[in-house]
C-alpha cells in the first residue's frame, strides 16, 4: 500500500473518531447550545470523511 493511501486512511479513521464524539452529544439529553455546535461539527466532519473516501477511491487504482 502506498504512503498516500495510508495517510488518507489514517486521517479518515481520526475524523470518524471525532465525528463519533459529536454524535454522542447529539444522542444525549437535549441542550440547545451543545446540540447546535455538535450538529455543525458532525456535518463538517461527515463532509470531510466523504471527501477522504473519494480521495481513497481515487488513490486505489493508482496503487494496484
């Protein structure tokens, strides 16, 4: 596996951990301020994860 693909996968794993933290806040009893911040960060992180998934997919044929 090439180094770029490794880096992208590690970045994706880290972003999933961060996203899960915000999901826990969203699942907790409602607190408007915390929920709004968590929702915004969750969406931001999910967008980043989607971009990393596309980058990983684009990198795979190059490493085959």
